């Protein structure tokens, strides 16, 4: 075998290795959502009217263990919270939290993330 033939084979092997690495990286990025365990809570709340209201609710949730992300949609009266897999919110717990903050808790929908 000639040296030029070996160089060609080596180039092809490097290209194949790059394709394999890229495929593995793409798989890991796409599979990341599957490995992200936890829960997604959506709570309907009446009385959320201003950014200060949203800040107060966010502050209460941030103080709770296991809370990873909070979003308050004032227009829809919707509070969404992402938690780790160990954290569990109950209707009674949310009713008290929102009542103590001056809001009316309506309901909660829980889905896995």
C-alpha cells in the first residue's frame, strides 16, 4: 500500500469519527429533556394585578426547597412552577400560600417535565 493511500484512508476515518461524535452529541442534547425529572405545576389564581403581586408570589416560591423555576402571567392569572422530583405541592398548601398573600387560589394542574 502506498503512503498516499494510507493518508486517504486516515482522512476517511477522521471524517467518520467526527460524524459519530456529532451524532452522539446531538443525541445527548435531544435526550436531555428525558433526563430532567421533576414536575410542572400550573395554578390558576385570582387577584394578580401588578408586577409587585408577581414579585411577592415569586419570592414565596423561591423560599421553598425544590423549586427550580417560577413564572407569573398576570394577564391569564396563571402561576407556573417547575420543581425537582421530590417536591410535592398540595391543593391545601397552595390555597394557604395564596390566601396568606391576598389572592384566591382556584385550581392546580400537575404534569411531569
